[in-house]
């Protein structure tokens, strides 16, 4: 929603992604091994001498490494969280060194279904292994090693990104000082699982999907991917917001008797546009992989299904945030996280934001939300001490 | 949910549908004319001498004329509302003469996309005109004429059926004594419109759809229809019910490291089954038509968008019912109906049922729901007077 241009105050300006190659084999949770792999990432701000001001941004389903700034002076669209990351913004790049990456299995430049398998010379496509949230955290840890970041000042993520942040806190307690979990859940509900399954089925039913080998067939499963995105999109918005935004306005056609053209509602044409845009720019295999990673995530599974036991592994402080109209990851799911953290005697702040934008609210510059984020983060690394270490728990 | 067999107490027993042909031309709201058309219907109970005990059942999206009883002694599945219609049941066939039909444009025997156009000898398919709720009411009125029913004791419908019941009360105030509107709304919300659009897009994207000429191609758009049904199904259930029923139980595969098989959740396999079953038995063109009829329905549109003005046309009494966990037609939508009725100084009773079954609750034998229906209907035609006229407003 930011309308800033590269020149505007508060922008990190022109940024360039970097590609990091890892030649050590990576054993995935599914048991398969990637002998070598790459992660694409961007950084904003400066790492201080003590290396204590680094913040990791974990992305959600369709996110990527381009979280803030612009790729060129003619680039009109900034990174996906530009309203929140930059000088003077809640994640203040005058204070923090911000790292954002494209997760393994993504389609924005990290190794994934669109990359070539050197062993075969073939695009990996559907043969790319199913990665899990814990795999992402493992690869993010290796990136931290390369960048010389022993401990993140904060790991921050919304939605699926919040799941990664929680996994970081549990799997690497010594490497996270603050964990910011926004509009997330400890695991999906049956309804969430159902919507993901329908989205996948829509993709796989598209005859252009070719069992995932669409690139080899020189095509894309556009229609299936568009339907998947439309399903996702409806569940990211609230009924109320859609009502305010579109109501029952017609875009074309009419209800008049004898009208030849079918009436089409604004909301329907908007959704179709969103679906089509997405279908041209996102990889269908990555979409399948990301939704399965969401499905499989279950914070407490390895801890006897006891989230309190899971969070006892953590050492960091937590900020948990939820949005009132989010029905995909409802505030109740965040309150369950808070309850488990309290049970595990961890330090936790909980902020529930009144907002009618649904799940998508976490991406929007809502005043109370950004104020809360800003104030919490001011405590993490005070402005004056951004070149000193600060506030270790 | 009824497990009764034809012999059990409370069943209307073996019933046979009847086909009624209409040779008078029907001008539809869209302006097109059907020169002749047929409706398939069933009746349960006996019409009294005064013809004052007739009840019309209006079906929802995927319903039909077979609302109660069995078609043969070996038939294992009763009609879709068998738990509510029968001797001693809320819609008591010892008292009422119940009429249930398949709406025009349906695929269960009434004229619709699956029937042959005598003018061309060809299956009508996608050329069947888009009918509207008002068209259904107009055709139901002609059926009432044929059956000699001058005034319905009650018109009853859930969901899309409730929209027909309201339209009856407004378009033919002299022919309805009681209007029972269950889990309905005066018009769809933007979110409802969005889900319908996605469902239609899934059907139309299926290569077996052939622009609606699938029968001529000897095929069915099974995958698209299955996806459409899955979307519908998720929105008919509540998150809570799905959680209770399925949780995150796996049906196959495992989360164990190195597991080869993809984990599949129970809820996903259940949905897939529901979708596949539906796709074998329902017509895709009818599905498109029914969802568009839902989209276009807007009770107050012809009355300056003022539902109070709309309901001032009505003369009957109203019972409005809603279910707490229904998020497709939330209780708020029913309360809006009640508010408009109160504004129009109509007599209305409102019953909100605590139930966690979501929108589908209206089809289930929930005690408080059935008790309320039963008590309301006892007032409509008292038992002793089922052969006399009673309770005219």
C-alpha cells in the first residue's frame, strides 16, 4: 500500500539481491539430500561491529527476498514489506541490519523447482523435494553463518513466516533474542488444510500442469494457479473488507430484464485479475510445496503434542500479534501461542489489532500495528546503541 | 443424518415423483421465453378439503424434488430433508400436504440444461437461459395453480430456498400465509460472490467442460465440478466442526523423516470424496446457473434498495432462523431480515440456534431447531383442524 518512490523519505532506496551458494550437502527433513544449493537474499542497513543488530525477515506463502526498496530507479513497485522496513519505519534500517531471503523451494532465485539439477541438466520441477519449515530454518541458519551473524536481534515473520520465527526460537534458542510472530498459528486448522487442498487440486487438475513438468512442455498451468490464488485471496480478506471495498457493485452487464450480457460483479473481476497476475509470475510447483509446508507444520508434534513443552526449548522474548478480522489465522490461534508461552514461562507481549483487512492486514501500514512493532523493536536495539550490543536476554 | 428405513416410524414411505408439463409460454426475467417446460415434483401427505394445508418446500443449490421418503423398498438413502418431513416430524405429513419440486434449470428431471430443446432436437446445455429466483417463484406458482392450491399454508426454504420463500411473500402476498426463511440472506455478500465465482471458474477451466457442451462431447467436467463442490462444502461447514470431525488426523503417509509417501490429512481425503461423488451426479451447467441465481438475488433491488419497502408488499407471517456457526449466511444476515420485517410492521419470530455445524446445520436434525420448527408449524395448521382451514392472517 506504500506509494513511495525510490527518492521518498523512508525508503532503503535501490537494492541489489545477492546469491549465496552452499556446497555442503543439506539433508532435508524428508530424508532427501541436496548436495549443493543457493539462496537469494537482500540486506538493508548496516551490521554493527558487535554483529548484534541483525534482523531476519521470514516470508509467507508467496513472498520472496525483495522485502524493501527498489531494484532500479525506474522500478515502480517496492519490495513486499516496504511500508515496514526502511529508515524511520518500524523495522528501522538506521538501527537494524535486515536480512530477507527467498526460501529454499521458492521461485524467486533460490534453489527450487525452477532451478536446474546439475546431475541431470534438467529443470527439477516436481522432483524438487518437499521442504518443511524446519528445513527453511536450517538453511537460514547457514546463511546467518556466512553473514557472520551468531545471534539474530530478532526473527520476524507473518503467517507462514511466523511459523519459521517460532521454529527458529525452538530449534536454535541460542541464536535468537526476540521472536516476532505475526498473524500465525502453531498449526493449521482443518479448514485451513481444506482450502490448501482445494487450491492444490485446482493446480493439478489443469491440463497444462503436466504432472509438474509444465516448463518442459513450454507451458504454464495458468488457470489452475489463478484459481488457487483466488481461493487464497478470498481467505486472506475479511467478508467485511470485501463488502466495503466491492459491495455488490457491477463491473459490467446489468440486471435489467432482457439484458444480454451476464452481470459481473466488481469483486469477481478483481479476483480474476489477481489470479491472472499471480499465475503469470509464480511457479505452480512452488505453490504446491509452500502450501504443503504450511499443512505439515505443527510446532508441538515433536514435543508430545504439548506446545508448552515445545516453547520450553526457547530462550528468547516473544511478541505475538493478531488481527481481529483475520479468519485464516484468527486471533484465537495467536492466543493459543501466548498461552503456551506463558505456560512455558517465556516472556511474551501480545497485541491484538482491530482491523477489518483480514489476514492481509499484516502486510498493511495500520497505525496501531506499526506503532506497536516500532516500540517493541526500539527496545530490542536502542537507537543510540545500534553500534553496541544491547538488551541480550 | 436420518438412519430410518422405509418401514420405520416417521417415514413417508415409498414415494413417486410426478412430471407436470406446462404448455403456456414462460417469459423469464432475462427476457427469454420458454414455449413449454416441465417440473418434476413429489407430494407427501394429503391436501385437505379446504386446500388450506399445503406447504411448499424450496430447495437450495444442489437440492431437488426428492425431499422425503424412498423411491423403492431397496432404496437406502431417503430424500434430502427426510429428517424433517414425515408423520410426527416437524413438517408433519399427518397435518400438511407437502410439495417439493426440482427447480427449473435443475438437473433432476425438470426442464434444464440436460433436457432436449424440441426446436433443435439438441440438449440445451449452456444455451439454457439463466433463470432467477423470481422465475422459480413464477413456475412454482403455476404448479400451485395446477394442484389447486390457492394459498400456501407455508412456503419453507433454507439457504437459496429461503430466498425463494421471501420472494414468494413479496411477489404473491395473497398466496402465502407463513414464510419460513432458514439460514438465508436478502442478498449475497461480496465474499459469497467471490466463492461462487471461483467455483464457476474451476468448472469452466476444466477442458472437459467444452464451453458447456460436455454432454455432446460424451464427457463431464468432473474435476472442475469436484473443485467447485469442495469449495462449497468447506464454506458450508464451520472451522470448529471440521476441527472436531477431522482435526489434523492423517489418512495416509506420515510425517516421519525419510517417509516416501506424502502425508494426506483425513479432511483432505473426505473433501476429495465429496467432490468426486458430486461430480458424478450433478450437471455442471445447472451448477453455474444456480450459483448465478444466488449471486443475482437481491430482495430490495426493485424497491429502491430498501428492504423495508420490499417487505411492505408481504402479508404473511414470518419465521426467520439462523445458526450460530454459519459463516456463509451468518446470523447477522438473518437479523437484517428481521430488522427489515419489523420496519415493515410484519409479524416475525426469530430463532437463532446454537450449533457448530455451520451452514449445513439447516439440513440436520438439531433438537432445538426441529422443536422450534415443529412448534411454529403446529400454529399454522392445528392438528385437529388439518381438514379445516386454520389461522388465516
